[in-house]
C-alpha cells in the first residue's frame, strides 16, 4: 500500500527543517558593517536612523534586526534587514525616522543588561529593543528602549544609549 501525500507532508517538512541551517542569534551591532555597506550601496549618503527587533532573547540577541537607513539627498528611506550577516535592503515610501544615530551607543546585549539593572523583568524572550532619536531641537537625543509585553501588562524602560542609565520607566496594566 502506497502512503498518501498527506501522510508524507509532515515528514518532508521535518526533513527540510532539519536540513536548513539554523540562523544564529546576534546582537544589534554584529552585522553593522554589512548593514552600513548595503545602505551605502543603496544610496551613497545613507545614514542609519533606527535599529530594532521585536524578538530579542534575554541575552540581547535576535535572529533578525531591522535598521532604517535614510538618504538626505534623495529624501528616501529603506528598511535594511539583517539575518545573521545576510542583509536585504527594501526601499520604502515613508520617512519615519530621518535623524542619524549620533554618538557612540552600546550594543543590544549591554542594553538588555542595563534594562534588567533598571528593574525590567525580561522573561524568556519576545522582548522588543529599539534604538532611535527622540525629541526636538536641542533636546533631540538617541535612546535605547526595551519593552516587554505580557497578557497582563506592557513595561518598558528608556535608557541612555552610551551608559545604560535609566531615563524613564513606563508600565501599562492591560488587565
């Protein structure tokens, strides 16, 4: 008796999953050289304006990171996705962040450590990390934000990007 295709599909899917190379989690800065090069290839004057992931692990790593690049000359943005050291650039029709990530900033693993030091319970995973510019005029600054969402609450901390010092904490109860 020959097996039906529906009986084979789970086994085939498992075989492909086992044969595919696992992507290693990395920090936000791990692919920064490749992201910057890909951004400059897209637009020579491109600057990075935002870094984020919605799936950080407690060690501050993620399987993929999203970077926003902005070209002041072309007045266009692109989303640069890094998975391991593989980088993809996708031009977009919106400019959500145009201010360059100025100054030196700590890597995501250090930001996660600083968030825990500030009292944020990071759990087992699914933590959002973002590095972006907030404010206007002379108050404009780059910050790390670390956000944890559960069924009962959303908690986040805003951190100085260089020192990890706590700037602000927000807690919203959902239930």
